[in-house]
């Protein structure tokens, strides 16, 4: 249940950034940091896809998997456990790369990106029991 709640927060966070990338909203409200610089950098896109959309898809997948894992016969599914842990780990690794880009290449910080990095790390910590279940 913790992964479901945390990933839903991630969905809202990433959707806000997707809205900015696609011009659906005004400039990102970033009281501290330099979100505009990060969001307008060439690293904010992977080809035609905003990085925030990749995050949105990842958070949606984790949300769906976590809900599926709460349902009766799937509650002990090793496949769902593997996908939850693997998805969270992939998210942390991707987020670490993006954080490295912010620090050493872009040289600007986006508070929402940092919040997402912290959030996916907490999701990975919450997924540790899933890894143990998968290994059984």
C-alpha cells in the first residue's frame, strides 16, 4: 500500500512537469532552485519525449503494479514482486543519472526533480520486502 500511495504522489509530480514540457501550464513555480533552466535544457528530452513523461510512465506502472499486488490471488505473486522492485531500482538509477546531470552538466537544480529523486528512493526502500519475497 505504501508503494501505491508514494507512486501516486509521483504521478502528480511528474504530470505537473509533463504539463510544463508540453506547454500546458505556465512556467514551473520554483521558489528555490532553477527549474526553468533544467526543464529547458537539452537533457529534459529524450528525442521527442520529455524526461518527465518517462517518469510519469514509470510512476503509473509502479502504481498499477502495487494495486495489482494488493488483489487476492496476486498478493503473493513473485512476478509482481520482481517488477515492483526492478521498476523502483530502474527509477532510482535513472534518477541518479538525472541528478548527476543537474549537478555537473546543467549546473542548476529543479526542486521537483530533487523531490522525485527522493520519492523514488523511498519507493525503492518500500520495495525491499518485495525483493525478499521474489528471492524465496
